[in-house]
């Protein structure tokens, strides 16, 4: 699977990677002390990581925290890894 949130640089080829681990990231949100903008931000020290087998978008609710996204650890696939196996399909 490939998902991009950081824009595309012209002339750069996609890199094949192997997913090593996936964790749901949950945390509490609130207005940080002394903030003038009154915008909710992740509260430091409230992060909960939950190891999962796949990032399916259906994280279970956790008490006191909200789902923030996934943390994926990956490593560059071995040279020559091409096709559907390299894309995890």
C-alpha cells in the first residue's frame, strides 16, 4: 500500500519498503498551558501505543485518550524487490 501526505517531488522514484511493525497512536488533546490560540494539541505524556497487525482504520476506543493515527516502522526492501510482493499484496 502507498499513501502520501507530504507532496510529491518530481523526478523521485517510489521506494519499496517492508513494514516491520504497526502501532495505533492514542493521546489526550487539550489547550496547552499558556497558549493564546486556544487550539487543542496533543498533551505531552499522554501517548498510548497499541501494537496491531494492520492499519485498518478501525481503532478501538481507549479510555481517556483519542485515536491520533498509526506509527509504522519500515525498512527499505531488499534490492530487486518488485511487484505485488514488495507492495504487501
